[in-house]
C-alpha cells in the first residue's frame, strides 16, 4: 500500500471510523471516491486497491489535500502546509486548489491576518473559490475593518453569491437592539440579494441552523428566526415585484 494511503487508514483507525470493504464493486461509489467531495474513508480504500496509484494525479492530489486537513486538525501545521503546497504545485483542479489556499490561510488567521488575507484573496481571485469571500470578510473583521468586510460581502451578493447573505446579516446584527430592528435589517439584505438575481428560496436556504444561532447574543431569548427569515424574504420579494410593476406602468405612460 502507498505510504500516503497508510497514513489515511491509520487516521481512520485512530478516530474509530468504519472503512467500506467493497468500494470497487460499486462503480458509482468508486466515482465518488475519486471526486473532490470524497470522504477520507473512500480515498483511503481506493488508494489501498489501485496498484499504479502514482499514475493517477487526481487521486494523489486529493489524498495530499485530505492528509493536509488531517495534520491541520491534529495541530501539525508544518506538515499540513507542505501537503497544501504540493496540491498547489501538482493539481489543476481550481476547487481543490482554492480549498488548499483557504486552509493555509486559516493557519494564519490569528497569528498573521495580513498573510491570511493574501492567501484568501488568491483562493477567490485566482481559483474563483467563492466560499473564500466569507473568510476574506472574516479576516477584515479580525483586522478591525468592518466596513471592508461589509463591502466584500455586498460585492459577493451583487455577483449572485447567496452564500454571503448570512455573514452580512450577522455583521449588521451586532448593532441591532430589538427584534424589529433585526427584521428590518434582514429585509434590507434580502432586498439587495433579490435585486442581484438571487431568488427568495436561495436567500432563505443560505441560512442553516448555525447561521441562525450566530444571530443570537448571550442572554437573548430564542426567536423564531427561520420564520422571520421567510417572512422578510417574502416581504422583500413582494416589494421588488411591486416596484417593477410600477416601473413598467410608468414607462408605458411615457411612451
């Protein structure tokens, strides 16, 4: 078995996961194992089984990335950095390269925010890894540049990136003092999103449970935020429809 595959298997044993034993009997499962979304378990089993793995650069790059993540979680940052750099040298997969840059950036988030910002920008601008925009906003906030963080997220929303909506709402929510202010704030963000082509459903779906809970401050009563989000999205959507209808009426009257 290749050494890097053994590292993955050893890690799986350490955390007590069960490895699938018949992966290559299922073509669909095998394809998943070779994709950028592959669980570590599947990568390890494929690497165990394929004898000429060195001729499969996609598997090598993915395995390097997964090992980098493992070392990062274990606090072995130097070893993680070596593997992420190897991914950047050998892989032509933009998403995987973007993830490697983002994970490198995370290592410097607290110790060297400027370096973290540079790496995050590379992930966003060179690899078009859209999720990096949220991390870039986080770096700006870490540096005390809240307005830059807001502008960064608003730019993403204007590009149709619904993933930026929860982070923008969260930043603004730190200044609100009541549920009505929060409701108004969410309406404004949703209005921007929908004017940028993001659908109501995409806007609401961008909030998962962790996003919702981030909006609550210590001591706050738990609000029915999912219902509030949907109501605000409905209101924003209806307002846009109304304004567009009025605009169409005005244009026809001018003619």
